[in-house]
């Protein structure tokens, strides 16, 4: 992987974790952290503000490691382990009933857990920063599985009325997407977004077999996460003068991790395609 690509990954990681850490610190105790501590049955051990401080410091320290690693590459493996540790704690809480929508049958209909499954993207980044010498094919799968997971899972949710209504405020706020409601209903608009997500999944999978599809696959899937970042500006309440990000902003900023995944995916798949071509010529 080229040094410039690694730098982009480090910048995306540092920016996202810095904003999350500062925001959590300013926001104070809130339900997302409480849901996690309740799941692990440790809420009674310390006051809620202590757990909030620990979470904030974890992100802030990780952000510091990310930015320092731009100059001191020997710290990158330490950063990788830090990202893995930060990811595994919330991922484990997916076992809580509160993460699923009971009124719709629970698993796999995800509610509060939508923000939690994004930690699979950060987990992938951590693994790849440590295992930088994985074979190109393995690195391709490690990098892209979180992207496929979120596009299939949350994309699939777009076909439900609950999710269609849930994204209405975000979509209406966006100059890139609000026009859809001029032509389609709330549910149809959500369905179109869901279909787009699933087409992106197909392209990402096919690109592994047909390398010529790498760029359109990256472009189409990357637009999902770029548009999500635009909601930080367009959606009232995503940003806050008091806490930098609201809890909605927390949900949105995590999509930067998927852009990091796509950088790893592009690098690994390009290398894999080159190795296949070399082997074919040798034979």
C-alpha cells in the first residue's frame, strides 16, 4: 500500500476519532454509552460520567496516535491495536435486545445498533494497520466486508416504512437528494436508495472477479458515504456549537471509516489484479 494512501487513512481515522472524542467529552453521559455499560453489567461500578470520560479519552488518544503516526510510522501498529480495542467494546453490545427493534421481530431489524455496526469498519482498519503484509486477496476481503455489511443491512432496511420515515429528515435536508420527494413518495424514495446500495454491493463483489469494475464500484459505494458526510452540514442538529457533534452527528461521522475501508480495498484489489496478470503471463 502506498504511503499516500496510508496517510489518507490516518487522516480520516484521526479526524473522525478526534471529533467523536471531543464531542463525547462535551456532551456528557448519554444513552448510547449507558446501553453498552448496561449490556456488560458494569453500569453500577462507576458514575455515568466516568464511563463517558473513559470513552472520550479513548477516542482522543486514538486521534492523537493517528496524527502522530503521519510522521512516526512505527506507531501505526499501536494505533491498529487501539482501534481494535475501541471497536470490540461496542460490537459486543450487539447482543443486547435494546439494539434491535422488538416491534418488528428483533434481529435482524436493527435500531440503536445501526451506529454500532459501523464499528466493524473501524475494526477492519485496525486489523489492516497491524497486518499490513496480508496477501492482497485477504486484505481485499478484510477491507470490504464491513462495507458490504452496512450496505446490505442498512440498505435492506430502506425497504421498511420505519427506515423510510427515519431517513426522511436527512434526505429532505440534502440539496443532493431532496428533489427525489418531488417525484416519489417517502417509501419509494427510500426504496430507490436501498436499490442503489444493493447495486453498489454487487459491483464491489464483481470487481474482485473483474478488476475493470474497481473504479465504478469504488465511485458508487463511496458516494454513499460522501453523501452521508454532507448531512453533517445540511441536517439541522448534526453539528452543535456546544458539543461539536450531536448524537446524530456521531452516527454520520463514522462513515469516514468506510472511506478508509475503500482506500484499503482499492489498494489491495489493485495489487491482487496485478499479481493475477503477472501469474497469467508467467504461465
